[in-house]
C-alpha cells in the first residue's frame, strides 16, 4: 500500500507513461503509413482514443488516490474491467475495442515497468522480413509464419530466447546486427541468410542465383538426413547417445516425432504463460502437458517448471522493473515466492504423469535449499492428489538444471537428491563469464569453448557419474554440431536439441567415434585458449561430416 506522500509521485508516473505511450503509438502509425498501409494505420487512431479515454483514467486515478495501490496495479485492474465488459458485448465493433484496450494497456504497463516497447504486428498483410531494433520472445512467439518470412534485429545474440524461438518456429533470423534498423527502410529489398548470420541489401541477380542453389542443396540435404529418422544416435564405436528435443509449445509435438527424437528433453513451459491476459488455469496446463506426454510415448518428456522473468514476462503478473532481471526474480525464485502459481503447475505436471513418461525439472537451482523447498511443495501436491484419488506416477523422476556456477560447485550434493542433471549452457555461460546473453555488444565474449565452461561441464558429468545419475545438455551448445563431440568427450550422456537441428546432430554422432571425442575433450581440458579449442573442434567435425558445412555463404 502506498503512503499518502507517494500518491503525487505515482500520478506523475502515470502522466509520463501516458505521454510515452502516445508517442510510441504515433511512431508506429507513422511507420505503417510510410509503408502505404493507410487503412491499417487507422487501427492506431482507435488505440489513441482508448489510451486517452477519460473514464478509464479517472478510475485509475481514483484507485491510486483512495485505495493507495500503485499505478501499474490500478491501470491493469481498470483496463481489464473495461476489456472484459467490451468483450462481452453483442457488437463486433465494440468487441474489437476490447483487444485495443488490452493492447494499449500492455504497452502502457511496459512503459511503467521500464520494459522494452510492446510491438504490434497485426497490421501485416503481406509476407515480409521484419527488421527491428529488438524483439521480445513473446512477440516472436506470436509471429504468423505466413507473413513473417524472417527477421533481423540490432540487439540480441544466438542464445536469446528470441533466437531460440525463431529456431523452434523455423523462422530464418539474424540477431545482433547493431544498426540494421537504422540503415534499412520499409520497402527495401533484403536477402536474409540465417545460416551465416548476414543480410544482403538489394542483392544482385548473381547473388540471388547463388543463394537459390544453396537453398536447393539444403533442401536435398534435409531429405537425406530425414532418412536417419528411425536410426539410433550411435557412434561408430557403438556408444548410444540419447538425443531428445527442446520444445516451447505443445503444438511442436508433431515436429518432435518427425525429427526422430528420443522424446522431449526440455519443455519450456513458460511460453504458455506469455501473450495472454490471464494466467493459464491448472486444467489448461494439464491439457498441454498431457498432449505432449501422450504424443511422446513411450519416450519421456522432461517438463521444466516455469522460467518466467529474465527476458520473459507475463503482463498480468505484477512485477516491478529490476535493474538486473537475469539475476533477479526469475524461474525457481519466482515460483517459490508464488507458491499458488507453482502448486497449480506441479499438480498439472503430476496429473499428466499418469498419461505418459513424464519427468520434472527445476530451472535456476543455485543451492540445495531451493531444491528442498521445491520438492516440499511437490510432495504436498502429491499428498493432496493421493487423498483425492487422482492418479499420477508415484515414481516420477525429479531432475535439476545445472545453469548457475554454484550448482556445479555443489553438484555432488544436488546429485544425491535428484535423478538427473541437465546442463543449461545458455545460462551457465552467461553467469560464469558474466556475459549477458542478450547483449550484442559483448557477444564475442560469449564463448562456449571457453576453457572455464568446458571444465564446469566436466565437473558436472563427473559428479553425476560418482552419484550414479545421468547428465544431459539442453542448452544451445547441444544443437551446434561443432560442439557436440566436445560435450560427448566431456562425459555428457544425453543431448536435447532444437527439433530442426536433430537430424544434423544425429548424422554427426553416427559418423563420430567416442574415442575421437575423448581425445578432443582431453586436448580442450589442457588448453588455455577457447579459440584454439574451437578450431580443433571444427577440424574434427569437418573430418567426420564435411557435408555439414555446405551452407557456407556464396562468395
Ligand atoms: C539454458 O539456460 O541453457 C536453458 C536451456 O534454459 P533457457 O535457455 O530457457 O534459459
Ligand atoms: Mg536457462
């Protein structure tokens, strides 16, 4: 509750956010007009009317002054009340205004919370390439694949959730271009090469021809690799590697099956919580997990509990802006502070475990206490389900992600308490090297082959072995064929990769000897230079599977 003295400051924040939001809406409208979509630009007139609606603003101010709630809460409550009322009206025009109300509220709340601008791409009518300064993962997840042929951003890096989402949705993308959004204008022609991370402005006929050939070669390669679908991922010297898939949405179950994966090694459940106005119910979560578990049978599905925060925010959850969201109220920390939200998810997972081979995994575990607290809540949910006679798998396996350096250091203690480890290299690299995984300015420092990272992976697999549990990798390192031999040589038992990369990774494993991977890892552990390790890793992969390098850009 606000103190009386805080009320004027709060109202001042509202005025500033209103001005900022108005300016953003006008800018988007201008861009749409410049693209000659004049009719589409009218949408934003409606947004301005909603933003400045006196009845909404009066009620927000009244709540702040009388109820002493902060302006984010007040605006959210009022906007939702108006949106629900409009959504229930028997008039199509007014019902559409409910969507406008929510859109404007999302934009205004982002401004109050200091989050990146909310991007509205509903006006897209024709297929195009999006060039933007930044794109949050929630916006990327909403792209209409028939309209968005690809995208490029100034900011971000290969392991940002926006880039991960693009790979899942098979949208060609290039991130971290620094100035693309300033150098390009609506209507320019660009060729976007996601394989090599470049965009070519106004490509010549010769370039288009060469890329046409490259596309054909890639399509032929995809057909050849598809033939491996039902073959196991087994090295030339007979070591079987579990190769599973990472997914963000239940709709990807089909892609998992088609890729020939050994189930799902990472289900990022937070994506069900994004791009909506209310929290998914337990029932909705259960249905989503049940579908994935049923489709993967008899293989297993590792359901990772919510990893909200960092770069993934749900607008209906009242979070205040943080100076360092990646070090803040994220993942298991958020869930342990919000036990009702966590319990609903745990119940949904437990119930889905009756329908398939389900395992549960906690993200961002930094110490034993968090694991103990999460397990206590899980046990509580199990007890309640037993009492109500609701079926679940009594032997449900619990695992933890290893993505914070402290978890590696205490890996033995964690290993004694879980059934499996899954190394999240995306975050492990970010937290160990102190390199923000979203920041393109320091992207060259984000080095998966840094000797410290390889030693951390080795320490984790050794702790796993000592305690009789298996260690997988579900970070993007596992999806990069160049890095796969290193991971296997370091003792990793399982890899979980983006479905699109599963065929090339399997192809490589089938052409590799584990003895070669071990020699590489031994070299790497004795080497001080990440660059040197990378060169050696590339040489081994080129030797085993030279065809995987076919996508390199035409001269
Ligand atoms: C990771 O950190 O490597 C990981 C798999 O989790 P996420 O990318 O969702 O943070
Ligand atoms: Mg992570």
